[in-house]
């Protein structure tokens, strides 16, 4: 079928890239060891910090999020170290569990149902059961992109402090940063890991590690072999605006523009916008009579909604029909959720009408695919979008995520 108009890219990342960012990346290639580049990258290295809510260092790699995950582990840990990885969904398994095991770490994979976030109670028990403090790191995916479940990092940190356990806290904020509240300093996260392709509104290709002082100290003794991912060399050259190897120059121009846009809109306003869109999408799913994956309303993601199909109906068939008929991409179900859920991305450079269009495409798709559902999803979502005072209503949700 020939399509006209814009493709709707409603997967939970990579996300839609604003024209301003695309134009900024259309920059002629520069000397990455010259003064113009250094001026630009110093601005980026400075402006990136508020996005992580940190006054500390943020390392930027030319990599995907998986590379940044590997960097977080390789810089802070040694072969044979024990780490706790909470099973939250597909992404806790890959990259985290898989990469950790390949690097020679001993992974305690804390079982989960994929419908709840990492449990502070379970964490407390695991840490109390470790009096000799063999656990060197606790690893949590903040916003599990395969399920739309958000873990309460602030509460997990409080738990670690309450039992005075010295493990590092490593957090995957790949699909939350710049869209759901992430507080690297307040939550005393040791490494916050991110990628450029979701809330930061830049194409894939940049990986981030926000690094605490404690993580920097750990890196001095960490023995997992590392070269490309080494923070020390990176931080040394970054002070003058340079990188130890050729950086992704044009993506960095894009990132600078995206960070300017984030500053103009204001991070709190961006979080509130995502909260409204999350709420409106869940209202639509509820009105359709379809379940969402998260079981606890406190843990529902504002960047994506994973919608469960009625028994006997395949989510990928629905997605294919919506792609063919309406030229809209929705996220596929991953791992054990393959075929059972479709994921609606509402993250990044996005607005009310884009959401209304997205939900209309879903509702028309449900109808055409013969998936049993009630009508009224769009109206329910529009009612949320129309009401001006969502901020107050959603504040507890934001607070719960900040623990
Ligand atoms: N962690 C989370 C939460 C993700 O959403 C993703 C990718 O979507 C990854 C890790 C892996 O990142 P990448 O595919 O950029 O390597």
C-alpha cells in the first residue's frame, strides 16, 4: 500500500527526532581535535548534567545503551564479583545479566514476574543475608522498556542505606532519562546508564555513564579488562573538550541542540507532559477493556504502555495490520511477552495531537483486526488531555518514582 503523510514512529525508542536536532546534525564534519569542536563538546558535557540531575561527571561514549552498560560494569567491578540484578523484564536479562556474566561477574538474578518493579523488601532481605558484604553492586532497570514498569530507585537506595550495605547502585535509565524523573545525585546512584535515542531525542549512537565519586574510587581497583570503555582516559581528555578517540561528532551537535530544547521547555515541564501522555494512554487502554502489564498503579511508566492482548489474539498480527494500513510502528512484545503485548511509545519529542493520532491508529487497528474491545478509548484519552490540571493529580505518581 502506498502511504502518504508522516509515518507514526510510536515505538519506545528510538524516538522521533526534532527537526532542530536533525538540522543541527547536518553540520559539516569538523576537526575533532580542533577548537570549534572543543567549544561545542564542553557545552554538551556541561549541559548534560542537569538531565541526570547531577553536579558530577557524565561520560559520553560513541555507543548504544548496551555499550554504556558494559562500560558501567567494566569500570567498577572485578571478575568473580557478585552482583544482584533484579529481573524486571527483557532488558534486565539483556543487556544486564548477559553482559555481566560475559564479563566474569557472578550474577544473583532476583526473580520477578515482569509485572512489578524491583522490590525494596526483597532487596533488604538479600542485603541482610549478605553480612560479609560479598555483593558488590545492585543493578536495576529503572524503566523496564519491555513491560512499562518503573522501579522506585529512591526507595531502593533508602533500603541500601538503612542496612548500611556498601554495594554500588547501578541504574539503567535508558528509557527514563529526560522523560521520567531520574535523580542521580539525590538517589545516590553510582552509575546511571543512558542512551541517546529515547528521552534525549537524538538518534541512536551515544551512550552515557553518570558517575558518582564512589564509582570513580571503585574504578581504581576494578579489574575487569577495559580499554575503549575506560573512564579515566575519557575524563582526562574531556577536561579540554576532547575524547581519547574519534567521537560521534555530528551526534554531539544533535545532542547540544536537544539539550538546549530540554532547557527551554524545562525538565519538570517535560516530566509533566510525559505524565499526562502516560495517563491518557492508560485511560484509553482501560476504556478499551484491555489490561496493561504493570500491576501496581504506582509503577506505571509514562514513556510507554504495554497493552495485553485478549486470549487467542496475536499482538504482532495487530501491529502488522496497523503498519500496513495506517503506517504506524508500535513496539513488539519481547521475550516471554512476544505476541502477547504491543507497546505504545509516548516518549521524547511528542505532543497531544501525536498521541491522539497514535491512539486512533490503535483503536482502528483493533477494530479491523477483529480484536474484542470496547469503544471509547479515544474519548477517555482526550478527556485526560483536555483537563488542564493533570499536574496536581499526577504529582503523587512523580513523587513515588522519586522515592
Ligand atoms: N536497557 C533498556 C531499558 C532499554 O530500553 C534498551 C534498549 O531499548 C537497552 C537497555 C539496550 O540499549 P541499546 O539497544 O541502545 O543497546
